[in-house]
C-alpha cells in the first residue's frame, strides 16, 4: 500500500467529554504517530450537526443523531474537533477508532472500549473519524476556518467583507 500524506477530522463527541475520556482517546490516537494540525472545542449548532450528517438525513435515527452530537443527551454541549495529518492518516485513525457499531468494534479500539448503543438504538461511539479523503476535506472545511489550521491544506482566497458583525472582548 502506497503511503501518502492525508488529513482526517476527528471529533471527540459529547459522551467522550462528559465521561472524561479525552486523555485516554488522545493517548490511543498518539499510537498513530500522526500530528495534530488543528484543534478546538466547539458548541455544535443544529445547522453544523445537520450539515455534518447530511448523508444520513433519510435515516430514521437522524434526529437522535443530531441531538446526540449536540450533546443534549449528556448535558455536555461541546465536541473536541481535531485535524490529524500524516501518512495514511484516515486508515490509521479509523483502525484505532474501531467499527462504528461499538458492539462490533475490537475491544482494544476506542469505540470498543468506550462506546455503547442506547435503548433507542443510537450509537454512542465516542469518536468520529473521516472515512475518505473526500469526506475529510468536506468535514475539515465544515468544522474549521483556514486560519485555525497551522498548515495550508486547501486553496484559499482573501476577501474583504463589509458590514460583518464580530464578537470581541469587552
């Protein structure tokens, strides 16, 4: 298999944060020897959640998925978003993350160790990892602005925006 430099989006979901699993998950991900090129804590809006999971919009569990990623089930309305970069990043992270269904994931994987399925059938699988280079690019652009990433990943343009309201420190 040819090794190429890739990027992948990793989200530590609200259940992972609520259960204080962040350190354990980051330690496990460090086994990949990939580097972190972007990181932030995000309060997930409904719009962001729907756009992230738009490919699942027709599924019966879509609404539960939106509520879950927004942290409403866990009273923890935040997600830790990270961008990892390195050789075969997508496959390496997905391998350590484990199968999407926690019951099918290897016990030593992140999802196998920390995930569960709720009585409503929602996979509380603690972590999201991009599944392809195309998904990674779409997701990274959705969750991060160019200036929030320490390397130039994708083409950018400089624009001047007028009448833009910004939140500043008082």
